[in-house]
């Protein structure tokens, strides 16, 4: 899809809206200033509240469906600050790690619930080459670049528009990253759209365009805990639909190899409790699992997460080639929210993505985006019980 022959920003915004509204031509879109709580006969609703971060006013939008599922999203960092889903008894509880208020998101480096970019995951030594020119990025993870740098997409204000139609409610966020921001070439215009329907599907859709050749890898960085934050995630049962993974060096940069998971503690092709073999993995899980060779337009089931005590199930679908499984290894008990201490392994991340360090590995899927092209990445989380 090429949206940008003439007016790339206007066309991209329009295309993002049209793709969401295709099922209902009477859908309405409102700016953040005009949004008010509204509930339709479908049981879907969206509301807005104000908050403060970095001394500025920000908004938190709540998407709600007829089953009691609620998703709080801020235009600061594109962060999901709360995700409430039912358990097998119908009890509604939050299942994501979060901070006490938005200020926590501006000062911490855990990326709770964040939209991360321009490049999710790591780039070795903060350097890459494109068309013979070397670019230097911020090194905010030891000697490496992580999740977009010192001030990635998780720490900027996005322009928000709400979306309502009979099938789903949503929030569209737009951010224009200047040419050279955090060292990346090209002005990058990004739209991320969150949507919720009555089938308990939470979808996250990314679109981006650039004025110069650049690299892009966008994802959502939620920390999930299906127990309702009552216990750590070691007892959660995980299935990953990936037969290969990319081994890493001591700084968590892929070695360039793609190896089978069979016969290793990285094999989640059948369900395993996360804590079952974690002691065999130095430092815990923080690895890229290969689902398919390249990004395509097919939504593929990547993972399924199950917590027996609550009966909650989360299925993950995406059209990217890989998913990063991170077991919350760096949580250290220094964050306490509502009386709950986030100790090691208290939340886990499943981050659909292009491979880490792809710009420096020719054999990895390309993360390149050229002018006139549109980057897309679609993620779906489906919540259920059993």
C-alpha cells in the first residue's frame, strides 16, 4: 500500500481512519478536546480523564465493552495503564503492570504498557549503516540502543482521536518524529490505533511513513500477569508457536544464528509453566522467537498464555515475523503499586516484532522503510477463560 504520492500525512491519517471504519460508514471520529463519555446500545463505550505528566496535561482514555473488559490508554507514551478482564468466575481484575500515576512512565525505564519505537528491542552498539552512511543512536542499554533511545515513543505526547462504531471502540494516536530524532534518519509519521470489541479482542495497529530511507520496528510492550497481579508469572503456562529462536550474547544482542528450540529450555511449542526450566536460562528469558521468515499481511497465532487459578487465557496474534518473550528478569522489587510489589518475574512481555539488531544482520528480515512506502504492523490480543 502506498498512501503517500502527494500528501503523505493527510493520506495516512485518512487511511488509518478508513481502515477502521470500513465495516460502518456512519462511524464518527472526535478530537480529544471533544470527547465525552458515551455508551451505545452495543455496550461499547469510551471516556476520557485528565492527568499530569512532566508538568503538562495528558489524557487517559478508557475503552469498555459489554463484558466488562476495560482498557485505559494515555496519549503520553501510547501506554496502556490498565487492562481489566474477567476470570472464570466473572471477577474483573487488572492483568498488566503499571505505575501509580503517569509520572512513573516519564522517569522509569521498564516500558510498562508502552508503545516503543522507532526501533523496538536492541541495536548493537547503537550503530547501523544504510546506503553507505553510518548512523549513531543513543546507547541507553549499556553499549547498545534499546527501544528507541533516551526519549523513545514511550516518552512523547501523541495527538489523540477517539473512534466509535457499533462493532468496536478505539483510540488513534499520531506522532511525528523529526528527522534526526534519537539519531534516526527521516521524519517519521506514525499512527497507532487501539481498538476493543465485544469478543474481547484488543487490537493494536501501527502505520508509519518516512521522508528518508530509515529503519522501523514498532510494538506494544505490555507486562502481563493473568493472576490479577496476585502472584508472579512463573506458574503461568505458555505456548509459543515458534520452532526456532535467535541466541544472544552477554549483552542480549543476537549472535546472528537462528537455531531450533527442540531439546532446549526455549521449547514452548507445547505448553510449559514458565518457571519449569527458567533456572536453565542464564538471567531468565529475554529472547526472540522466530514464527515465520518475513513480515506478511497474515495474522498468525504466536502465543497462548494461561493461568490455571483464574482460568484466564490470552491468545496473541500478529503479522510480524517474530515475538520477544521477556520474563520480567529486571524487575527488582523497587516498584510498589496499590500494595503490590513488582518483584522479579512479576510480569511477562510478549512483543511481536522484527528481529533485534536486524539492521546489522543481513540474514535477518529487513527493517528498512523507504519514502513512498508504508510500514504496517498488526497485533491482536484475545482474552478468554477455560
